[in-house]
């Protein structure tokens, strides 16, 4: 079971966020981060609070996910669910997957 710190108290984490290699310098090299939050927006906010600069790499100034960032809640891309309002539950796995361009 994953654990996270909320308001200085250790609690069961609501989500485990898988962090891509490109964002790991912001998480101290961690490939997974455990955070508490009721929905995807609060999970991303919690990561940004713990790891400043994380949010600006995935969210634009308007608070929306950048188009080149895909976020999966379980096996479903969040845009096919309720976007940033997608609910997360105990031990939900959130995967952040940057788009890959090539040619």
C-alpha cells in the first residue's frame, strides 16, 4: 500500500502517479509519486505542491492539460472520462505520458 503525507499526517494515498523520464528531475528522480486527492486536478495540484514546477509542465496558464500531455487514469485517457474532474480512488494508478513526435 502506498502512503502519502497530507497536512503533516501520513495517510493512505489515493493515487500513485507514474512520472515520465522527462519530468523525473522535478520529482528527485522518482518514477512514481504517491499523492492524495479526490480527482485528477487535486492529484496534479498535490504533486505540484510537493514538487514545484511540475504543474507548469503539464498544465497551461488556463489550467487545462497541454495537448501534448496524455494522462491516463487506470487504463483510460482522462479526456475520454471527465478530464481533470475524473475521480480517483484508493490505489488508482495515474500515468502521465508525453506525446512523442517523429518524422
